[in-house]
C-alpha cells in the first residue's frame, strides 16, 4: 500500500481536493488544508524534505507584496461606486431612446450599455444587477420575449469578464506570469467581437421572430432630434472619459494597470460627487464590499500557493504534464481537451477557483508546447465566461434571479441563457481557429521569460539565491546537490 501511495500521491492529492470542494468546504481553506495534509504525508513517506515548507512564509509575503494585485481593490471599488452613482440607469434610458424606434432596440441598448459598463466597472455582479433592475421591467412591459430579455441581460453582464478592466484577467496575468496590460490588449478585440455576436443574434431574432423584440411605441420616445442627440452626448461623455482615463493610459503606456485602477477609482468618486450621490453610506458600502472581495481573492491565492508547493513537491506537475502531452492531436488536441474540461468544470466551480486551481496546472504544459501564454490566457478567459451562464449554477443567472420580477420564471432565465452560452463557445472556436483575433496589434511574444531569482531558506536560517529553473528542480528528485 505504501509503495502504491508513493507512486500515485499526486493524483490522490488532486482527487482529495476535488472531494473537499464537492463536500462544500471553502475553497481557500480546502486548498491550504489539502496542501498541508499531503505535505505531512509526503514527509512521512520520504518524498519531501521538511525544509521545503520553509518556502511558505516567503510565498505568502510575496503575494502580499505583489503590486499587480493592488489593481483588484481599485477596479472593484471603482465599479461599485459607479454602480451606485446612477450611471447605468442614465445610460440605459438614453440608449434605449436612441434605439427605441427599431425592433430589438431595447436589447441593443442593453448589449451596448453592458459593453460600456464592462469597460468601466469590470464587475459582473454590478452590471447584471443594475441592468436587471432597470431594463428588465421595461422590456417586459413592451412585450419582449421573457427568455430572450433575461438572456440578453445576463450575457451582456458577463462582458465584464473579458472586456478590460476585467478582474479575472488581472488574476490570470499573475498566474500566467505575464503583464496585465498584455492580457488587456489581447482581450479587447475578442470582447468587442463577442458584443457584436450578441447584437447579431438579436438582429436575427428580429428578422425571424419580430414579435419577440418589438420596437418602442412612438408615445414612449419622449426625446427626439437635437434633444436626443444632446442627451446622448452628455450621458456618454463621462463613461467614455473614464474608459480613456483607465484603459487608454494603460494601452499607450502612460500608466500600469495598478495606476490606471487608482485613477479610475478617483474618477468614479468625482463622477459620484458631480451627480450629488457621494454620501458617507455609499462610501462605507463600497469599501466594505471591496474589502470582502479582495480578501476572498487573496485568501484563495494563499491557499493555492500552499497547495501548489506541495503538489509540485510530489511531482504533480510532471504527472499533469505527462497526462496532457500524451493526448492525441498534439497542440490542437491539448486545446480541445483543456477547453472541454474548463467548460465542464465551470458547471461546478466559479472563475476564481478555476483560475487558481486548474490554470497553474495547465500553464507549464502550454508553455512546453510553445503556446503563447497571453493568447492562451485570453482563450481560457473567454471560456470562463461560461461559468457565469451555465444553467443551473451560473452566477449571472443567480444575480438576475435575485432582482427579476416574479412573473419571470427561473426556467425562462435558464433557457434564455442557452443561446448566449452557445455564442460564447463559438467565440472560443474562433480564437482557436484565428489566433490573430488576440494577437492583432501585439508584439511577437518572447519564447521564454528571463529566469527570476528566489531565496530558498537553509536549515541554518540563511538562504541560497537560485534561478527559477534551479528552484523548480527542487520539486523533482534532485540530480545535483543544492546547499
């Protein structure tokens, strides 16, 4: 039994983590507990040295010192302030008037505003809840098909997952070891194309089933001509200015994502102040929610660091690499398998869990196969959008259910999500078939990063300065002595 466990400790460890998650234990604590448990087992079996665990404190402090992760609270705070400043409400009202005369006009307005909110807030929950509260009652009042109305709102809200400044792209950049700015540049065109595909679906519905997406009656279009143009201009200027302040400065190299997030947070506060909605209660709510979300991300990252240290110590990375590189079809077979696996896992795990647990296992294999990690990250990011839309566990569907009127049945929300879930999968196929969708405008990726240096503590309390390749070698049976 002991010999079998020594030979199969990595798959047993991974299976144990899955069981912990299925039982319902919190993700961060499951990761850390499984990591520490199997570290103790590995030490007992002679596979690991106790000195390996001395790297844990440095890993935790490394996470806390990571300036890139500062972008998470900045963008979260910015999105929450904007959501409470009434910007979404004004945008939907104005764009609804602008498109109201055409069939599907309200649906186009929801998609367009969803893209704008995604580019300013980066928070799916804020977008779905805001549009669900404001636009869903109006769409139902004027005879829109209920599943289609629910699907449009949920899908448009998930654009915040892929259109910069997406929180998941920040997290994935840290896991991939690539810059946030590069992932933002790579994700911009796929995000805009996905927006266009949503609009194309609404257009097709307006042609094939016009009764499902009626135009607004003339008496409801209170703004016309110059008044409508002036209102649209005044309503669009603030979010567009904020988008340039945040994304424009990042793309042209004037600011890092962390600095851009800080400027966006200040800009959101100024917009709320101008609208007269910058109150003490709003600030307390925004800061409290920001602290909760940021703590959630950091604790999962710490737990995943504990898990990955032990997992690599028992050669789990080699087991995963052998498992994935032996797939038929080479690189294409790997991509098909990975995307199918992420799609299925998204039924049960949310995007943070997949990014922290699954992605670190896939990155070394993708790098070994010569896959550009920025392109790979954007591909997985688009696929992770499906985690928000999967019936019956999609978070966007939960958010919409919480604010939808009782007349909209839960099954209608689920059926409304299905076409947009298919569109997201089509976007995944397009990225695989046409990599230039992501790579357009980007510099040619370097084949490998410059090796970083890390300090490995010795038993005497000192440390040795090693290149990352040597550090990685500590996890496999050593072929040379390391002080």
